[in-house]
C-alpha cells in the first residue's frame, strides 16, 4: 500500500543526457516536494508545488526543472546531468491548507541517480 | 532565521540501553519541530512532532521527544534501544515564512550494537 511511489528506484544516465524522474501519490495531498540528498546528508529542497503553484528554491540550478500535470503526479527533469548531480532524489507530499499546516511530509523510497 | 542543529554525527548504544539523539533549534516565534528516520536506501519516515501542548511527545516505534524551551532543545529518546533502531535520524523545523517547508538538521547516525 505504497502511498508515494518513485520510479525508477535506480537510474543511470550519461553526462549531459536529459533524464526524468517520476513521482506519484495516492494520498491526494496538495503539496509535492523534490529533494536532493547526497551521501547521508540532510535532504536539500529543490522546489515544491503548492497545488499548481511552483516554488523554486533560490539556489536550485536552472538545470533542474519540474512538472506537475495533475494532483497525483510530479516529475523532476534534469536537462544536462553533470557528475555532481549523482545523488538520491526524494519526492514527498503533504496536506497543507490555509490557516494551519500539519507539515507531516510523506516520502517516497527515492530514486538513486548515477551519472556516467 | 530558522535552523536546527544535531551536534552528534554518530551515536552508539548497546541494545537494551536508553538512547538519546540530540537536537537544538533556533526559530522566530513558536517552533514546529519534527523527527524523521531514514533506513538505508529508503525515504524518510515521520516519527513525531511538537506543535504545542505537552512537552513530552510520543511517536512511532516507542520513540519520544522532549521539548525544552529554555534550552531550545528537542532531543529524541527511547528507553530501551533495539538493533532495528539503527538508522539515520533527522530533526527538522518548520520554515516560518513558508508553512509548507521544513528545514532538516544534518542528521545523526544511530548504531545499536547487540
């Protein structure tokens, strides 16, 4: 009964070759996040969608883009992966609403990206 | 600015002994604090949170955390450690200017030896 599903679990791409990671959720949460995590470090927020509104972090490189075609799905596009982009990419969701936020985030199992 | 600090990269405890994973915070206003756990090659799992109310918060898998306002701490505790508790633990605080975002600490690797 996985609630946040990331595909694939492992992705290998070549230097400079565009790659897309996918995330789907069955929780009907209105917020979806993408994090980058390297070597057991703290997850670093890349961007998040609050409903359809896209919120980019100031230090997220332009190389990283995202799409959310509907409530259930969210994609992370890396236009020209570099060696430094090899990492675990985590998708998360939460139910937030005006006037209060429970802020519990539900994470997928992650996609480990390797760049050759 | 909001931040959390986890002063220990690694904590080693013998099975059956009590464990503590430390977290201190710095926030503007009232803190919303969280603990998450990450097992190898997995995403993070929510353990517990403090929003308001009792300073002792109980969470999943027998974990609890104590909110201490005077010491600005939110340490994670468990009375009797299990080998299966071995994992990476992250403390987090809500980002005050954006209720949807949280900031994670650097993480503490907990190792429970049999």
